[in-house]
C-alpha cells in the first residue's frame, strides 16, 4: 500500500471517530451511517481539499453530504 493511500485511510478513520464523538454515536454506528449516506465516499473523493480544513469543518461537511443523500442530521 502506498503512503498516500495510508494517509487517506488514516484521515477517514479520524473523521469517523470525530463524527461519532460530535454526534454522540459509537464509531461503528458512525461508520455505517457515513457509509450508507455517502460520507465516506465523499471523503475519499475530496481528500485533497478536506484534509486541509479543520476536523469541525470536515464533520459539518459530512453532515451536509449525508443530509443531501437522505440521512437525518445526527
């Protein structure tokens, strides 16, 4: 696995954990929620931009992406 791929995976894990914390969910619940409502896909596709913003901003972006894809705001 290339370093860049590891960086992306590590960033996604950090975002899942922060999303879980801010939304009062377990990490497992957050993972499934983000997977189901395209949050993880969003992070993969937009890593280059998203990893430059704060975690709070990344979580807000994830909330909006999930809402746009049928998720309820957690």
